């Protein structure tokens, strides 16, 4: 499913009627969410068919069919939020030091979503009833996980209407010089009254293809307050055909993400070299508008210029990410994409811009990767980025001095010289099948593994002092704790026994 947001040049009267429905819909969504949370903590689950108080909700939202649409949408959002919390519950239990039997019981509770259920839970293999102490532990863990995140805010929910409340029709009426692509008949707060709203089309929507779904998604931009109408297309058949036609030419492609260079590939590709310069230009423009607003005692988001600049930044990020990833996939045709865990923060940018691109950029890249999976069957995975920029992809030696500048990587052990981002991309590709690739590994454990692996390998060194030099970079590398140049053993360090001697020739 793909949604294209279309604007409208409807009259002020029609816009007021649509906004009245949206306000009532959101007010009802808040009430329905409260009802569902109460039901969840009483029965242990949400229920989109729970419809005992029809009179109250119909009086607020204005029609019984809209109440049902709103309840289905609210429950869908709550279940999606809870599914993410269940994944976090699983990760907390997996990383804990609990005994295996307790972990197994907690995983069973999590799989059934029975954290707050009052019914007995029996283990499938043994028939054993889960003890109350484990049930209480599951409730405590889930409460802790849920407290780390805000619950979905239904006050700003978009209004999802099906064909009963918003039906699409082709432009049999006036097309306003071919700008109108659809007319939508929207029910109002007055019973039995509908209004016809024109939707302005654009080229990307016209080329979308697929089967158009009847109904519409009414959204309000939180920055500008403008209304948009989402038209949903089912492109499942098109995606199935493209997946069959797509023939991968390599097993995977590793990418290093950065703000200096947008993406660097493991084969030496450098795409988006001016990415950081463009972000700095946006940063200066947005900061200037924000300072002007604050001098006058106003909030930046109240300025139309500020909202327009932020919207332009988000649009530019979406366009650049799509352009670069499309080019990489078209040129390399991978079966999978491996990249580091995304972090959009950069000290060269202001806190304001870091916050904006952190929220926007991560979702844009993940949405694009999900689109690749739908269209071509290309899978994606994230690996732990710790020390990828300091580790040599050729010999495995890790040293912060290996990267003397932002773009240069020169290994002090084997002498390999390459672009720093390309070296990081190769490390990311190598970690795909290693334990240190897990995003749940701490930086300390990753470093310990890198040092241990390097000591166990017999890697010939060229030395930083040139051929024949006896200088050992490990002797001044804090990661190795001061290594003896003759035996390869730690001096005054007791955490890494039984080290293997390394060839120093």
C-alpha cells in the first residue's frame, strides 16, 4: 500500500466543514483510546469490536460508521505501539541474567501478550502453570518498558475514512485546467449531508499505478495547519512482478552512513559528498529565523517562514536519500543491504538541526529500505557501528590514530591507506556474520573482541616508522594496555590471559 498526499483548493466553507469532522474525530479518538487502555489492563488485550457505549461516541463523532472507523484505527495504532514494546520486552529478558527456565516462561508470556492477563498460562511442552512470581516479574518488566515511551497521542491523529464516509470519483466535473485528479464526497457533521472536495494531482501520483482503494486519509500538517487528503493505492501486484523480475548480482552490499558523505559503499563508492555542506546551509537559514522569532518573544514554530524552511529540509532529505539509494541498487543489484545503526547527529550542526534530522532522516531511510523489500525482495539489517571507523578492514588492528582526519584512514599496523568511510563500510560488511555485529553488544565488549581477535591472528606489520622499524604502535595504544614488543603480552594488564605471540617481522 502506498499513500499519496494530495492538496485541495476547496472553498473556505467546505474546509470549515471538513475541519469540524476532523476535530470531532480526534476528540472521539481520545475517548476511544482511554476506553481501550482500560480494557487492556482489565482483560490483557485491546478489542476493536468492543462497542458497548454507542450513544456517547456517536454523539461526539457524529455517525456510527465513523465511530467504527475511528475505533479500528485507534486499536491499530495501540497494537502497533504495543508490538514494539513486546520486542523490547524480549530483548530485556534475553540480555538478563535470569535462569533459562524463567527466561523461557517470560518469553511464553510475551508471545501470548499476557503480561497483564488474569488467566492462568500453561507451558505447552510440560503443561506446567506459570508461577505467580514469574507473572509478577513479567508485569514489572512490561511496566518498566512502557514507561520509557510515551503512549500514542490521539489528539493529532489523522482521520481514516472508508467508502461509507469518503468515496472517490474520477473528475467528471470541472477539472480546473486538468489540475483536479479526483473528486471526493465527504460526509459532514450534518446527517445525510455530503460535500464534494476537489483533489489536485501531480505527476508522481499519476505514475504510481496499482489499484486505487476507495476511501481517504485526511491529515493536518502540524507545522502549517494545511489539510491534505491521502489517496491509497494497492501496488501489491506490481511489487510481486518486480520481485520476480529482479535478479541480484551480489549477496549483499555494505554501506557506511555519515553526514560528511551520505553513503559510502564497500567497493569504494562515495555518494552524497556535499551532504554536510547542504545541511549547514539549511542550519544557518533555520537558526537565523529561529533567533529572530525568539528576539521578539515568539516561538519559532509560529513563524510561517520557519515552518517552510523545515519542510524544505525534510523534503530535501527525502529526495537525496531516495536518489542515492536508488542509484546504488540499480548499479549493484544486491540481495541484501547491510548498514550501521543509524545516527544522524553531527557536532558540526546545531542542536536544533540535529534534532530535526534525527527524527526525519532515520524514518526516511527505513521507509526506503522497506520499499526495496516490497518491490525487489531486498532485505536489510543493521549492525553495531562501534569502532568501525578505527578498525582496519584489512588486518583488524584497532587504533584511534588510524584515522588522522575525517576522510583519511591509514593503518599503523599494516599500512593500508583508503578513504575512511570506505574502510568503515567494509568493516560493516564483515560484521554481518560476527557476534560483534549485534546491535545489543556494548562498545566495551566490541572493543574486547576486536583486541582479542587481533592478538590471535598472525598479521605481518609494516610498522608506522617504515620498513625495518622496530616501533610497535600497540605500545602506545590504550586499547592494548601497553603491549610488550617482544612477546606480544600485556604489561601490567590482567584481563586478557593466554595471549598468542604475534609475528613482528
